[in-house]
C-alpha cells in the first residue's frame, strides 16, 4: 500500500520513447488505411475543401456588396461548377476531333521515320537481327521428315483432325437493344456525375457553415486559448485562400499562354493542350514536362518537317521558366511553401492512395496541412515534416555554425537578415541567444576546450565581417529576403525590435566603455558583440583581453573621460559575478559597472544579479546601451546612483 501511495504521489512515469513511437506508427497506419478505404468519400471532400478555400473570398466580396449569405454561396458555387462543365465540354469536343483526325497523321509519321532512317544511314544491326529471328522461326516451323510439322517442343504436329475431335464453336451475343445501348452510354458517366454532385453539396455546406466548422476545429485544436487559436485559424484560412487563388490564377495564365502559343504555331487541339497544361501544372516539378509531351508528339505527327516540333519545344522552354522563376516568386512572396523532399514524398503518397487525382491534389492538400501545422500547436509536427522552414530555430542554427567553425555561412545568412532588420536586432534575436546555448553547454561540460575555442574564433570573425553594416533599420522600399532561413528568423524576431530604440552618445561628452566577459571565452565573444554595437552608437568602446579580470594582470584604467566597464554574462552565477565585480572595484574604484545578463527572467532574477554589486543590470541590447550612456551623464557629487541609471531604461 505504501508503495502504491508513493507511486501516486510521484505521478505517472514518462512514457517509454519506444512505446510512443510504436503508438505513433499504429495511428499512422490507421490514418493511411482510412484514407485508402474511404477514398470514394474523402476525394470529394478534399476537392470540396480546396474549392471552398478558392471560392470563400468571392463569397465574402458578394456579402460586402450587400448580397445575403445563402444566395451568394449558391450563386458562386453554381457559377464555378458551370464553368467547370463548360471546360469539360470543350475538352470532350477537342478529344473527339483529335481522335477523328489521328488517322490522317499516320503517313506523316511513316515519312518522318523514313527520313530519320536516311539521316542516320539506316540501322543494319536491327535489320540483321530481324532477318535472323525470321529465319529462326521458319526453321522451327519447317516440315519434319515424313511430311509432319514440328511444334515448339520438337514433336510433330498432326495435320489431319481425328474423327472424334469436336468441331470449334463460336458464340455470338445478340445485338444490343436500344435500352442496353443507352445503359452503355450512361454507365461510365454515373460515377463522375455522382462525384460532382457530392462535391457541389459539400462546397455549399462548407461555405454556409464556415464559422461553425472553424469553431469545432478550434475546440479540437486549442480551445484553451480561444483568442490565439481563432486568430491562427483565420490567418491560416486567409493564407490558404490567397495561396490557392494565386496558384490557380498563375496556372490559368500558363495554360492560356500555352494554348495561344500552340494555336499560333498550328498544333491541332490547342485549347485541349492549354487546359491540360493548366491542370497538370498543379503537379510539382514534372507537371509542365508531362503537359509538353502530348503537344510535342502531335507536332511531330502533323508537320512533315521539323519546324512545328522545334517551335513547340521552344514555347514550353520559354514560358515555363518565366512563370516558375519570375512570376511565381513575385506573386507568392512569402506564402507558405513546401520543402522539395516533402513535395516528392507528398506526390508519391497521395498518388498511391488516390491515383491520378491524388497526384493533382498532392501539393494543395499538403500546403493545407503545413499551414495548419504552422498555426496550430497540436499539428506543429506537420510543419516540421513538410514545411520549407528550417526545423531548428535561428539561434540553434547560429550555434551549429559556430560549432563547426563556419562564420562565412553565418555572415551570409546575417546579411540576408539585415536586408529587413537592424544589426542590433540580429545580435539580440539570433547571435546572443545562440551564444547563450554555447555558454550553457560549456558550463555543463558538453564542450571541450577545443570546441569552445572554435566557437569563440568563429563568433569573433562573424562580428568582424558585420562591422561594415550600420546599426539602422532598412529604409523602405526594401528588397525582402527570399532565403527561407532568413525569412524564418525575421518572422520570429520581435516586431518592435528597432535600432531606433538604442540611443546615440553625444560627441560633446566623451564616454569610454571597456567590455569584458564575466566567465570564459563565450562571454568574451558576447562582450565583443556589445562592443561593436556601442561603437555604432557613438561610444568609444574597447574589448579587453581575456585575462582582464585576472589578479595577475595589469591594466591601465585611468583617463580623462568617465570609464564604464561592461560585464557580459550569458549564464550568470551570483557568486561568480560578485567576485568579478569585487575585482573590478578594487582595481577601478571610480568606474561604473554595467552588467549584461540576457538569461535572467523576472524581477527576482534581476534582483539577484543586482546583489552582485553592479551599478546597473541590463537584460537586452537596448537596455545595455541606455545604461552605458546614462553612466556617462554628469552625476551628483554623491556618485553614481543606481536609480538614475535604471531610470534611463524604464
């Protein structure tokens, strides 16, 4: 009983990772099985969901014009489906015309094959191989001695039928009745028409019950924080609608361009190939290539020469890169994207489950899942698995590059970040948090001296590479970065972080700041970052040597200007900081000590750091710069009081 009570008091033990992985695998298999077994119902539902995202802005526009919701939904949905039926009729007519004209192209294909043979000088190898196979077949079927023909097994084949051998009988079905002919015509149309009707009904009800469905999804995903979850779902719906509408518009423009180009070239059924190109372009990477195969083959069959084939190839080779590399980046901007591996995996997965329709729906469906994963915490694993954003946070990526000694790549990513944000914002949001991770690992013993030296050298080199940048907010209009890692860092950064929050020193009042790390090489790297930011704002700052706080070092601290000593501590310890401040006080009694601690949280942590004996404590770059500047202001005769210095921050 005592053991049971003790177990209940401690709570349940954490689940075994192997058990957790097994449960996730079982759930995944169940989901895949449901998707496969229920595809007849889920495919119309998926189509309706995507169409509802496309049509929702149109319904909203109709409501703003004063139309009631229900009539607006019905009119928009019916108009969309009538447009789809019209396109289907055009496709059917074009396919019928193409089927009727195909026999006319056989002679052209024979002539073209003959011309290819003449150009290549003929293929004697294939001809000899064909003659050999023909002679071998004649040899096998040659009459045996005695007038009997040998079969494939070498045994003679009887030429005459035995008397008791049955006669062959052929069974012919009676001619179909008119009713059977009608049934044969309508039966293939029943399933597509039924699917279309189901999709139409789903679209209407999804558009009518949009808010109710959102509330139900919100209760499943995050009812504990209604305000945040509502904002996330609304933002996800708007992004998806904008993304799908943009993609639809671009693909339609691509199809129109291809169709018009093929019509000018003279390729038959140009409207059919334009519609096919617009539809297949929803298939990532290979959709445009597949859509080019049919027009190329038809151009080769129609034109006795090669000009039509060449112009068709040029058309696709020009239009697709323009749309893919010029129009799409301008139209999409920073819309939700997928990683290339995720696109391939999604296309394979949905095609295996739902066939060709799954291939077309793969990208839109996966985009929907990624957007939901980006905004709903319970579904975040979808964004990690399929999104194009980095799986590691910007400070973690910074720390990883420092570990491997790659400051060049870190500087490249930093310059992308600086196209939209200030230098101090980069240091505050990326570099210093990354150095905090390194400091914690160093104190825990996870980093040896060699790794610590690598991180320190890489950080110093990065600071030197960024020295040419001014600490100022980029002036609009600014060219936004397209690098997804930098985009993620910019969006994660504090929206209010600005270089304008950091004050500039007055040239009339000289101020000297000496920066030093409180504990080890990582803190010294952070002091180097602060030194650069202080210099950008008009203060004479210097980075002291690593042994500045050593009792054996000799450092000259006297000068005509007021001296401020900034002490950087990324993983502060009250006892260690108290010792460091005490050494500074003994060597420079008149200096003002400003402590920078980025990892402390709350008033209790700040009070604990202030007990170390520093004149002021800053928890961010703006606070540190303001404190150092306030320390250089003229103070009362009683000395530098803590209140005025802290008042400069608050």
